[in-house]
């Protein structure tokens, strides 16, 4: 039977960019000792106080259907958090609780794009972006950012692509580049959004993971609150990737329409997960402790990798990865990642998995214990140096 063009078109055809990851998983399943530095997932589980709150809510009977937009108390807590961090007045009616940031990204595009609309996103990008846009019926248009600019988007490039577009998706702190967008960058982004009447979809799921500079939410810039949908999540901040708890913050009318969408898709997030989220947001020390681990590992990676032959470490200002330029080896990111996996059983993500602008790079997730990470980075650096020497 024929399936819909919409669902068949989600991947856009071709490779989904995860070949290296699947290969590493197959090797692991066959008993090989592969060190995975691929996915953005913590090497610890959700903190105990959050799990206790989840368990207490479930055993107290909160296992029925959830209120679709989210518990009032949780919407209030997210609104208060956003208002406190950004200075922008935010009410519970500006908040929709979603099953993770990913569902928020989809809901946001569904809310603002009509079928066939051009939806801009930046390259390199988080792997699901083009598929999310296509699933919403829109047409993804990638706007390149450049290694020499520290992957900060140029307003002129955005402006050139913006004519006739409906939305622009940005992500700071950025996965995979580790860039934290500067105020100048975001003012340029906001200027383009205002000039071309674009919706700005701002993916801020790493807003607690900032090592250099400060996180600025573009919703806080003049004239932006009315045209910005912010996507947030507890996945990265609280090691809650499996709980699927995120949100969208935006104008009340847009949130109301997204509640209609949630009613016919997710039907809300389980109440015991929402209670766990409330507990998580009530204990700021938990997110500080989680972020501190990645900050420490970022420093470790900088110490091991800076100034090494055969690779260039891009300044990781935030998130939970480092991006390495390995073009001196004359290998593509894919070639480098597969060769490293073959030679040393270390799995890193090829830059090409995140778009063409990251070709010739690899992304290393800082998601194993410090001693293992240090040893792996040392091996990777020696490997890059040897390959670069051969290529010279
Ligand atoms: C940039 C970015 N946005 C969104 C997500 C999705 O996060 P969630 O687990 O909240 O759906 C991720 C996950 O890795 C991400 O890196």
C-alpha cells in the first residue's frame, strides 16, 4: 500500500548520517570494546531526588491522563524560570509542556509553517532539524555557518535566504559546534527576523551548559517576544533524556494552537514525569552539578587537544561536545571517524552527519568518565597527527 509523501519524505532520502553510530553499536553487540563518544547522553542516570519525586507521584496514584498543556504548577515554574533568566514577562499561558524538546521543535514548526513554506535552519545542525521541518510539511533551507566565524551565523547570509521564508531555527548553545551565539550575532538574527517577518524558533535545550560568554535568549531582544518560540528541555540540564520532558514558550495565541496540536498527537506528558520535572526545577543545585561535569571535561579536552598536530580544536563555549577540524589529515569527517573506529575502537560522530558546513570535522561527546575520556582523546590526537604526517 502506498504511504503518504509526507511520511516517506521525512528523511529526505539518502543516509541519515548515523552509519558510524550504528556500526559502532554492531561492533559492541559482537563483544568488541568500543568507546562511544557519539550521542549526547550523560554517563549517569537521572538524579535520585528527581526519581524519588517521580516514584512518589506514580505510587500516589498520578497515573491517569495528564492535563494536555501541562500541570498549572509546572507551567508556572517554567514561566518563572524563563522570566527570571531572560527578564521577559512570561505567564503560564505562554508555556506548553511537551514530551521533550524534540516534540517542541515539531510543534513549533507545525504552528508557524504551512505546507511548502520555506523554513530556514543553520548548517551545521542538530541531526533531526531537516526531518522535523519536512514532517511539518515545510521545506528545509540550510544556511551555512563557517568554521572561520566560529560557526556564528552571518546576518547577511540569513538575509539573503530569508525572502519568502516563514521561519528561522537557531540553536545556542549549539550542537554540534559548541558555539554560544554572541549578542551581536543574535541582534543580527533578530534584525533579519523582524525585517522579513519570520518566526524565530530558538532551540535553547543547552542553556544551562555555557562555558564561555553568556546565554542570551533572542526572545529577550526588542520586538522578538511576539515572534519567537523558545524550545527548552530537562534532557540535558537534568540527565532526563528518557523522561521526555520539554516545553515551548511563546505568544499565548501560538501556545493555544499548539495545545490543539498536542490534544491530537501526544495528549500531554505523564503526570508523574511532570511532578519529577517540578522537583527538578525546584533544586537548582542539581543542574549546576550536572553542568559542572561537562565544564570540567571541556577543560580537560582543551588541555589534551589544543595545539596538537593534525587537528584543530574549535572553541567549545557550551553544550556537551567538542568539534575538531581534521582536514589536515586529508580525510573527510566520515573517513576519519571510520578509520579511528577501525584502528582504536573509538566512536566519534562525523561532522557530515550534521550538514555540509561541518564536513572535515568530527564531534566528540564528552560523555564518559574523565580518565577514559582523557585516554581516548590522547589516542585520537596521536591518530590525527600520524594521519596528517602521512598526508603531508
Ligand atoms: C540541539 C538539540 N535540540 C534538541 C534536542 C532534543 O532534546 P530532547 O531530548 O529534549 O528531545 C537535542 C538532543 O540531543 C539537541 O541536541
